[in-house]
């Protein structure tokens, strides 16, 4: 019983901890998914960055839906572009090494219900706003603004 009480208390604290969902910054893209994807790739590379990986989330979800017992089509298309910036990463991780949890950074392009959007997640106040500014700039460039 002495061992059970600390375990239950720990479980209670874990359940009581507030869950926070990150929000996304979304922009409607006036054009096709392929045009948006090209614009995002060009904007990332235009910043002197290297795209480490393109996650074809939409294709994966569409391909595996039946395998997991679902017939819901979430996206017509969805890609996530992962990359890092040595300069920005060094800056935010010198401020707090645990900012490593936010790396790599990403920008996504989705198409749902005939609407194409480009976006990125939000980041906490403080040093990570430098990353948010980088991503905002990439998205703005992709949007042609």
C-alpha cells in the first residue's frame, strides 16, 4: 500500500497537468497545391537553408486509411517541409539549450475542401520568437508578399 499511494499521486499529478496544444499560423494560398509547394520550397532555399526532409503526410494518410479502418479523407494533399538554420538554431539554443526540442523547424502546405493553405506552428515567447520570425518570413515570401 505504501508503494501504491505514491504511484497514484504521481498518476494524479500527470492527469492534472494542463495539456497545451500548439497553434498554427495559417495563410490562404491563391493557387494550386503544387504551386504552393513550389513556392514554399523556393522560399526555404531562398533563405540559404537546406530542406532536410519532405513529409508527404497527405499521401500517407490517404494510402493507409483503409488499413486503420477509416474511410475519412482528411487532406487532398499535405506536405511538411523540415529544415534547420545554423544561425537561428545557435542563437535560440545558446539562450536555452532545451530549445533543441523545437528543431527541426517546419512549414506545411495543405489542401482541404479545395482550399490551399500554407503555415507553421507557433512558438513560445522569448528566444523562440526568432524562429517564428524566420518562418513568418518564409511563408510571406511563399505567399508572394
